[in-house]
C-alpha cells in the first residue's frame, strides 16, 4: 500500500497510528519502520512516536532503536543509507514493513526488503509506505503504484497493490492549527508547488514535458463525431509497435483516442492490428523516415510492405528537437472561452502507455534541447506522437449541417441589413 501525495497530509502520523493499532491487535507481532538515514528517523518518526504512543503499554530502547509493547509486540526503527544496508536485515523476519518517504529509497532496496516479510503466524503480512512525489525513487514508485493502480487498486499473481492519494486538506489538525501552511506552499516555485501542494506525480527534476498535467491532458472517452478528421501515427519496431488513432476537430484540437502497444509484431501482424482497430476511414497514416529504407532480406521497405495491406504511409519529418518543441506547443495548457483549462492535444484515459511514458521523458544529458533515449522502453509512444505533430495535421471540415446553418444566418443578416 502507498499513501502518498501532498506534503502535510498526515502520512507519517498515519503510519505510526496504523503501526500502533497493529501492534495492539496482534500480540508478539514484529514491525519494521524505515527511513533512509538515522538522523531523519530520530528527528521524525521516533520523536513523534514517543509523544503519540501510550507509555503505560509502550517502552522505547534508544540504543537498540526498538519499541516494545506490553503484549510482546515490537517495532524496530531502521534505516538504509546505502544499498548494502539492506543486508543488515538479512536474517530478520517481520509481519509488516513500513517505508516512510518511499521515494528516498531505490527500487532494489524495496524489492529486497519485501523478502523479509515472513512468519509462521497467521497475521496479515503487509508492506505499507508513505511519501511525497520527487526524490531518487520517484520514477519507480510512480510506475509501481500510480501508473498501474486504476481506481486505486492493482492485482496480479504476486499480490495486490493499493494507492491512496494524500491531500493537505485531509489533515484537519494542520488546517486548524497552522492556517499559514497553505499560503507557504502556494509561494513555492511551480514544480515544488505542484508536487507538495497538489501531490502531482507527473512532475519531477529533469522532466522534459513539464507542461503535462494528468488533470488537463487525460480525459474520459466519448464518441468521436463522424465529421472529425482521423489520423494514425506509429513508431514501429520488433521491440515495440506503438500506434495511435487521433481525431482532430474543426478547431484543430487533437484527441488521442485509441492505442496499439504491442511487442514482437512482424509487419503483417502490425498491419492487421491497425485494420482491426480502425472503425472509421483514416485520412493519413504517419510514419518515421526509417520505415522507407529498403531491407536487405526482401529488398522492400517497411512502408512498401504496409502498402500491400492497404495502409499507405506518409513520411513525417524526423527533426527530433524541432519535433519535441512542436509537441510542447500542443501540450501547453490554456484557458478556453469558458474559462476551463485545456490543451490543443488531449488523451483518452484508455491510452495507458502514452499517459505513462510521455511525462516520464527526461532531458538528454548531452543535449538539453532533446529527449533522453534511455530508458528506451518509454520513448516509443512519445515518438509516435512526435511524428503526428511533425506531419502538420489539418483540422476537420465543418459538418454540412453546421455550414448550412451558418449560411442561412449569414443570408438572414444580409437581408435585414439590406
């Protein structure tokens, strides 16, 4: 479980109260509460627990960093300053392990310590974490909890995960007793404000598309009007075929409405995926220039083979820097005529891999104008989107009924003026 988001949401208190309740309910239970360094541990969790836990049933041993309850339950307070520190817990076993500020830990630390959850009793075995966005572990924590926990939950053969958003307004004690806290958060720079005030996981240091905001760019699906112009754009390779259907309305606003994201597809199977997913005529199929290179084994290009299946590709420009700049313009938030904040390109929430990878892109360390090409897995979907904006897609023509109504209104106005 991850309880994460805004600063001041009461995450550390929640951990300690939950640990207290578990210890009292399950006699002789064992829990481990972790921070990255010992000073952080002593100045936060240990200090707070001494004021929070009832001294009539709880004693803390400062030399061992262990709290003991009257019913035999224990809470160890530990830290992992370096990667090898996890091996200090190699022979330990716990019913519950709690990470405070999980994004301060590496994924290797987290995964290894999961193995310390074990025991012959029938107590529930849990890993409970709390954190703010940011830090060395931001990307892996986001991938493990936020990106996959649709509706807050995720389940597979390895177990279940739950993500509970933390908002500063949830902490009624803080709101009542420190009325200036919200004002201080609002005075932070945009990046820190979005992370600490709003608990926004789609922003971090080094992020290339700081314009991206899930609340603005991700929308619920709706039925695309028949007269909107439809496009398809792709990044093709055997490692991953990322393809996107995009509709453009009469004002030039783009809606990414369907996703194909599959590895190990030969060209014929990729073509079939496109055909099967196309419910309307597609005006243009955008593709990168390298798909026009002739292959040594067949003498044909990828584009030629796609054409044999009725998919005629249009070559997009592949100027990376200019393409990313153009995409930034499409993603730039603005207020529409109703005062609502939106962007010229939005994404249906069913396009999960694009939503996951686009905000994860970082600056190239050797060229800050470009996007880093590693990790390679997260570049496929954004590259496909870059080929779309590089193709200069045109808006849809207005529906005939709307044109007739406008012509009638114009003729009526001319008659009245005459």
